[in-house]
């Protein structure tokens, strides 16, 4: 069956989904519309000395991205605001796909990693992180404790 399409999206997408699926999808649509599944895509590669993490953040600037390390969790967050000044723009808006909002993603990197160990570079909309491999401190071997009495 042929479905009408405008700008690469099905007009009947929202009608054909189950009600519970629509509610779940609305969370991401508020930030990036129907293309929310395509943002913050991440590739993780293991190298001999560590891990290389590439995160797609198209449309963001370096100062809109924040990296934090807390209790072994590396959190990448990005916030974007749109220019709401419509007075100098001419014409009426027919379609708007750009939104303002924030998003974040967390990765467990281990409690042995410090902020100084992680190297970050942002170029052409891709955040590249280099995280070294560090051995976790070894726990003492299992020993039996005698009960007195």
C-alpha cells in the first residue's frame, strides 16, 4: 500500500502506532522530532591501551557540551537553545524540525579512571573521547573467619 510522504516522513506514522508506543516516543520528539533516534549515536572501539568513544553531536558547539565524571560514571550532556527572536525573519514557518532542549548519556568507565586520564576532542560534530584501560584494585582473596565460642 502506498503511503503519502512529505519531506521523507510518513503522514500516517502517528496513526499506525499502538497508543503505548506513542506515549513513549513523545519524550524524545520534544527535543529532536521524529529524528530523535538518530542523535547522540555512539561508537565504542577497544584498542590495546584503552577505549575510543565517538559520539555524534551534529549542530552543537563545543561550549554547549559538558563532560562530568562521578563515581566511575562518565556523563556526556549537551544543551541547545534556539533563537526565539522571530521579529526580523520574513515569511511564515511551514515546517520546523529544530528544537531547543538538552540530552545526556552516561557510561561506566570504572572508579580507577580520573578526569586527567580522559582526553576529549570535538571536531566536525563528533566528540572523540580517549579513555585508557586501568586495572581495578584487586580485592583480597576470600578467607574463612573462625567463630569463637
